[in-house]
């Protein structure tokens, strides 16, 4: 059973949208894209070992990692009824209007 963000995937996307701040340098240079962040959801639901596995630019990557580290605890992943560590990937999409 995969870990679950409180309220589900929709709430996860809302959390990202609410907390991401588009870095000024990337905004000024029209840099957009999808940063993919991988992290571990620990047995207690906390987020650890946050890494960028698909980078776009230093500013966007750093901001994606910062926001992922702010996430509240997940409902932990389970295997055979026991809480286990699980890798979790989340796309952070940067798009200028």
C-alpha cells in the first residue's frame, strides 16, 4: 500500500501550488519545465532523503526541494500491515502565464 498525502493527490497538488514561489531569475529568463523530486516517506510518515531526479534549472530545482521538505506527514506506506519506508516521486511543474 502506497503512502498517502493527507487528503489525497488533489491536496498534494494544492499544497505545491500554494507554497511554490517562482524564482525571479527563472521568471525573468522565461525558464519553465517539470522538476521531478524523489523522496522517502519514512515509517512515521515523515519526508526524508529529498533529491531531484529530473532537473530544469538550479533555482527551480532548489525551490522544488524546499517545498517538498515543508510537506506535512503522509499516511505511511504499508506492507503486510506494517509501516515501511517507500520511495515517492512527485512532479513539480513550473509554468509562466
